[in-house]
C-alpha cells in the first residue's frame, strides 16, 4: 500500500504541476482539463475507497497549494470524489473508450455540483461554475475526451499504482 501511495503522490504532483505550469499558459484554451481529477478517478476505481479518499486528499493538497482557491476546498472535493469512485472498485471494465469517457464526464459534472453546494454554504469565498458557460462546457468536453487517454497512460504503470486485488476494500 505504501509503495502505491508514494507513486500515486508522484503522479498527482506531476499532473498538478503540468496543469499549473504548462496548461495554464496555453492561451487558446478557454478552460483547462483537470488531469489530477482524471488520475484520481483511475486510482480510486482500481484501488478502492481507502486509497481513493487518501489519494483524493493528497491531490487536493497539491491543487490547493498551486491555486488561489481557499485552502482545503480542493481537499474536501477530491476526498469525496475519491471515496465515491472507490465504491466502484474493480467493478467496471476500464479497457475501452466509452466507459472511461463517461466516467470522466460524470466526475466533472459531480465536481461542479459539489463546488456549487459549497458555494451555497460559503458564499463569500467559493465561486461556483456557471453550468451553461463556455468555460464549464469546455472543461467537461476536455475531461471527457482525455479520460480514456489518461487511463491508457496510467495503465502502463499499473504494477506501481494498483494494489493487490485482495487488499482492495
């Protein structure tokens, strides 16, 4: 478990830095894909609830350090997403294109929904998505299209990222 967690932390660090340092400087994109969220989706669905929530918290910490969001916002969002995705551990066939793309779509919509609920609870500090804006629709499309690609890339490191089947809970 510790080796998988350490390697997952490295994956989240790389994905977060790639988002913050490279993708944020591409001016032709109106919105950015959330590569860290897609990596979390892969790890949580393959490793279970405990690994999902732990990795969600770690990826949220990296995003919180690199963004201007209130500290802890991404931690709570990604911990919740990691736990809920971990419920479906080892039950979905992630080898194709359609199921990973559908999962990327669902998780992006769910993230926006959680941010919206948190913006109702903390109206002064959390800014929610506008569900009919080009920014949100672009992020949904980018995450949906990139999810199968991210899953294929992460499957190369399957031995390092995934726990043994008997340890998944």
